[in-house]
């Protein structure tokens, strides 16, 4: 557990580039795809991602994330950091409408 926590702090999400919203007919479900730029301890990598943000009837947001390419880093910290970043940029209002 401590090892994962240390790895999490050694990695940084720089940005999500080429971010596009997929067209959909369900108003409470937004789907996106893009490319995450990750700053790892030994390199900077790009990984293709797809994610969705679903709004529940009670106002809670649920983020589901899929990595479409491999990353030379443990998967759980990468997914956790990406979900946190997606929630942050959604609150800031910088996701495409």
C-alpha cells in the first residue's frame, strides 16, 4: 500500500489533449475521448483514453475511464489520478460541451 501511494505522488497528469466529446442522445451521460499526457518519474508519456461522466438523479457524478493504450506505470494510480483530474476540469468548466 505504501509503495502505491509513493508512486502516486511521483506521477503527474500534465493535461488531456485532443479532447473531443462523442455525440449522444442521453442528456445525463457525456462521453469523451482524448490523449492524456502523463509525467512519470522516468519519462513523459501519452496514453489514449475514453471516459464518460454520468449524472445520477440525485446530482452525483460518476466517472468511468478506459485506457486505450499501455502505460509503463502501475494502472491503479494512473486511473485514480486521471479520474481526479477529470473531476477537476469538469468543475472548472473546461470540458467541451
